[in-house]
C-alpha cells in the first residue's frame, strides 16, 4: 500500500466522495425534517411551500455548484 492512500483511494478522492454523497444524504435528511415540520404544524399547502422555499434555499446553491461543475467538466 502506498503512503497517502486508503484501500487504493487518495485523500482527495475520499474527500470528494464524502462531500458529494455525505452532504447529499444530509440534504435529504434536512428535507425530511422540513416536511415533518410542515406536517406537524399543519401548515397547509401554501405554508408547506413557503417552508420548503425558505428553509431549503441554501441547499439549492450547493446543488447548483455541483451542476455547474459537472457541465463545465471541472
């Protein structure tokens, strides 16, 4: 085994995997929390829409960054 690798993967590859899938899983969990909050507070359709729009807006930036990087081939 070469120094700086773990099971044949470099530190950068492991970090990229963790960032992509770890943060993606965290985003899905946060969406579940927002949905649960809307359901328990009986927010209705418009209230649920507002909760998702406001509380999930930051996640859109992360997803847009990954999409732009994929489109530009970075």
